[in-house]
């Protein structure tokens, strides 16, 4: 997408599709993160402490946060891809609009 000087916004559907694909890739990378082992290792180094107990709960919290971010990125990806399709339809309609 670009916004040339003069107040007109030019939408390039292919760029929106690429942006959507990048968001989807980021979502997959976040979903693939393994969060438990670092917390487990830290908790094991401090057995019986309050910190160890907190570290024991941390993987669930971290994973749920990552899942929420991943879901949001997937949603934004779908919006970007949907907008690309919408702009293509509008451009196609405008091209044929003057014919007849």
C-alpha cells in the first residue's frame, strides 16, 4: 500500500496479501514456541521457594498469552486478505463501469 502526496490512498491488493501471509507466518511461529522447559529449569533451581511456585504457574500463563497473540495475528491476516479481495473486486468493477 502507498499513500501518495495529494490525499489519495493507493491500495495494492498483492501487498495486502503479502502482509496477510506475513501475519499468518508470525502467528504460526508464535504458536510453535515451547515455553515450559525454561520455566521448569528455573523452578528446579529454586525448589521449595515462592519463586519456584510462581515459575510452576508461568508456562500456562505464557502459553495462553502467546495463543492470544497468535489468534489476533491470524484474525488480522484474514482481514488483510479479505481486504485484498475486496479491493480487487472494486477495481474490476470500476474497469467495467464505463463500458456498455
